[in-house]
C-alpha cells in the first residue's frame, strides 16, 4: 500500500437544533490539491458498531437532518481521493460528541 498522504479532517460542531447538527471541517483534500469526497458517520454508540446516519459529502459546511431530539451522537469523518486511478482514504478523524436539543 502506498501512502499518498490523504489527511483526516478535524470536525467542528458549529451548532445543534432539535433534529439537526451543523458541522464544518478543514478541507484536507483541497488543502492537499486533491479532489474527492468525505464520508461522515453519526452513531449513538462510541465504538460505531451501529451507524445511525452516514453520508458522502464533498464540501463543508454540512447539516445533518433527521436526528432524534435530546440524543447524544458520536461523529467521525474520513476523506476519500482518487490518486493515479486508485481510491485512497485517510484515517478516521478524531471523534466528536454532540447532543441535539
């Protein structure tokens, strides 16, 4: 496996509502001169053995709708980029915790 240096982004929770969470992250793909997308995962369990919501997203900021009110979620993100015809991924970001209102 060749390490092309796809860097994991860092998530910032910019706000929560009853059924929504607003996130942003540093766009490590653009910063590295790469194009691709991000996979964002929400779970109600710390080990992500159950993923509640998953989305592919190509830009920041991001708003996740359809969440349950008054619930704690764990969130992580991974970057995907195509380099020399192969899909390369970053490690998962550090997990952030948020609670909807």
